């Protein structure tokens, strides 16, 4: 059910509820397949029986309808894939975070100065102690990674070291032969806590011509083994762009470097399209 928490100014809304709000704001009839979501919004007091939105929803809906910058986080962990993000509008900034097994996300208004902090929290960025590894750089192919992940999926119940040995064997058979990389990569795959990628999209320009701009980066969170920036393949990755022969490069980074990657993701003022001057 959708809901509103007045103590923190936060909403819980599913995509179906947002679809209803888009129809309502646009003056359109709500289609039959959204009838349940429409009813839930009314029962929660977020719309009235005529479909008018509660004033509290105004800033959120206006921000989602006309975003200036959209930041998206796709995080993959033990419970599957979660989608979080931030939408920057003209005057308001809202974050949204999903929860495993729930169709609803939590939408919260942010102070712009807290933007990087909010994104860092979404990916659980921690400055914890890490252990030494044989090499801080892994360079191989996506086929080698696939071989390691497939082996990992077949190892439930094995002791940690035995599982790492099995993964290392699969990596070697797939073509990774350097001993230091083999050992480190097997441990990374076995100990990966989550992987995530973060992208930013905005209306920018190419040599002065307005054009949609997108950039991003990806990180492996391997717990005590640290953070690993996936430099190759570079983000954003388009459908069909990656196959088994695609180069894979992972570089170990610390929490401060990840914080800087998040900061650098945000577009600078000169990267936005310049609105034409009225004649």
C-alpha cells in the first residue's frame, strides 16, 4: 500500500502508483489495469475521489515529470537486483530506494548539499579495513568472468577455500593464466558482496548542439577484499555491446576514490544545454 510519513516527509510508492499520478496530472483517464493502484492512492489519502492530488505530492510529481538530471543505481546482491536513484528537478531533489521483495520504493526529498552522501549510502559505501591482495589490477575477458560466476553458482555447501580453488580452476581453464591475477580474481568472485553501477543522464550538448548525455561507472563491493572499479567494459553499456571476447578490467580503489567517482558523475554547469535566447 502507498503511504506517507509526515515525520520525515517520505512516500512509499510503486511504479503503478506513479503511473496513476502521471495520468491524473495529465488530465487523462486512468486505464483499467491501474484501477487497484488508483484505489490504493485514494485509500491512503494521497488522492481524493475525484483524482485530485494531495498538495504534499506536488513537489515530488513535478520533479519526476520534468527532471533536469536523473541518477540511477542498479545494485545486484544476494536478494537479486534493486533499483535506486535520485531525480533532480527545477527546485527539488528526490531520492528513491527500493527494498528486496517489495514493489514499492521510498521517495524522500533531499537537500542538494546531501546528494553525494545519499548516493554513497545507497551503495553502502564504507571506509572499512581491507586485506592485502596479490595484485590490485585484474585484466581478462568477460568469458573468463562468466566461467567463474557459473562455477560459483554450482558450489553451495563447499568450504570457502575449496570453493575458491574450484573457481580458480575454472578461470584458468577459461584462459586466465597469470598466478597473481588467478588467485585474486577467484577470491573476488567468491567474496563479492554486491556489484553496482551508477549512471547520470541529463540534457547536455555536443559542440553546442543540444543532445542527451549519459555517463556512469561500475564497482564491485568485495567486503574485506575492498572495492574494485570496473574500468572495462566502460559504462554505460548498451544492449548487445558485450560478449565473451570483451575486455574486463578491474582496479582496486578505496572508499575515498569511490566517493570521488560519485562526485565526478554529476554534470557541471557548463555541461548542460544552453536554452536559446528570446529574440
